[in-house]
């Protein structure tokens, strides 16, 4: 039986995606803390499941766990893309391109399905910080894949 996974894509992708998500989460929280963005990361990580949330330690923890799970999911997707479609040459640049794709997917196609606040797309600070955070996410995910030796593994 032929398996789809060739390079332990799932485990490498989960670890890399969670690392990228932690950086993304920290960046978004910082942008909200210093007043550049109105919304923190939980507006995107929690409203995927919850219709509302509160600014409490419990919701912060649940939001962070959601962000890690979402990051892990996209990390696996990124690992499979690099395993089957893209070469590792210029992996950081390609990772940034994947980050742009995730940004348009998340805030374009899926924004209504995920019930993001309606004013989110009209707030320049939030839009820019969410865009930069997804570039950071993708770059860190690609970098961690590289550091794990994912690109050097033979088929």
C-alpha cells in the first residue's frame, strides 16, 4: 500500500506550524497591546468556533491553544506542499508566498464563515498586523522545517 506521507510530513509540519503560530500569536498580541491593532489574535482563533469571547485568562489560553491547532494544521499543509510541489530552494521566499495565500484565504474567502468582526477589514492597523503576522507565521514555519532537516531528507 502506497502512503501519501514520504518525509514524516505530519510530525514535522505540526511542530513547525505550532512554532510559527506561537510567533504569530505573540506578534498580534503585541500589536493590540501597543495600540496598532484594535483586535488581538483571539478574534481570529476563537471566533472559528465560538460566536463571542471575553478578555479573560481562560479565553486567552483557549485562544492560544486554538491558534496552535490552526498553526499545526497549516504547518502540515505547508510540509506537504514542500514535499510534493515546491523545491526547497528559496524556501523562505516560497514560505512568504504561502503566507500571502493563507492571508487571502483567511481574510478573503473565509472571513464571513469564521464570523470575524465586520469592522476588522476596515481597520488599517488590524489588516496590516494580520498580514504581517501571517508572513511571520509562514516564514517561521518554513525556517523550522529547514532546521528540522525536512528539506534534506531523501524520499
